[in-house]
C-alpha cells in the first residue's frame, strides 16, 4: 500500500467565497528537506568558521584597526612617492621625505595652537573655583 501524503486544510478556509468555496479542498504538506551527511558536515563547518571568524575579530580588533590604518597611509603615500620618483628621488627617500613633511606640519600645527590652548587652560583653571561655588549654591 502506497503512503498517502499528509493533507491539511487550505489556509483560506476563513474566507467565504460562496458556491466556489475552495476551503474544504485539502492541500498537501510539503515534505521536509532530506539532507545528506555531507551537507550537514559542510553546514556545521561553515557555521563554525563564521563563529570562529567573529571571535577572532573580537580578539584582534585593535591589530586589525592598525593594519587598516597602515593600508590607508600606504595608499595615500604611493602617488606622492611615485611623483617624487619621477623627479629622480629614490622611493625610500621619497617615503622619508613625505613623513618628514607630515611631521613638520604636525609640529607647526602644535606650535600655532599651543599658546592658545595654554591661555584657555589658564582661564578655565582660574574660573573653576567660581564654577564650583555657583554649583554648590
């Protein structure tokens, strides 16, 4: 005797369509997928690899951030070094020159801002007791 498929009621049985009501017509229940052992093993390995990747990412996020910044710096420096190389500057010397110019810019920026920051820090430090008194009142 052949196995008959499981039948279920049509989900639209709540709606009343009159004489052509199809709510009593049973619809077959789809069979669950048949997975082979190899598919289960591959699925397990992929899920484990994804979980391990996220765990490693959470453990080494600082290293990955530094690597990402290094890639960005290298990408920014390359056109400048190539341009300097066309002018006869060796690539290693070009990188050193670019870093020296960058460092000089940072030092110049700091020299320009340091007096302003020092002055404002002194004003804030002098005003802290007044702020404290006004908060206590």
